[in-house]
């Protein structure tokens, strides 16, 4: 059973405090968990106002399904949070 891992480095232009950053990141992670039944967490850059690093992990039947699910998540983020720039992405199937 494959495990898919998607690590995204995000840039949040216009954010000027950690409180404002977390007001965006926390609801995003909750919505990802609810919509896609995945594990999602902020894993890095917690002390940077305008940057965040999140990881999304899921288990699926096969690698093809995992790839499609992670693509859906990526597009979901782009559509629902257009103000956030995805600066870097790393996708891995284990």
C-alpha cells in the first residue's frame, strides 16, 4: 500500500504577523483534512511571517491513485487560496 507525501513551501505576501499567518494556515490544514481525508501539518518555517512549509500525507490503493489525489490537493489549494504562492513542492510515493 503506497504512502504519498506532498511537501509545499508557501509564500504569503502581505502578511505582517505570525497571528495573521496562522489565521490562514490553520483553517487551510483543517479543510484539507476534512475534504481529502489526509494528514496535514505545518512542518517548517513556523517563525517566518510570510513563509510556511506544510506536509500532506495520505495512504492509497496504488501509486496512480496517490498521484491523482495529490494533484487534486495541489489544484484545490490554488483555487481556494489564490493569494498564496506555492514556491516549492516535493512529491514522493513511498
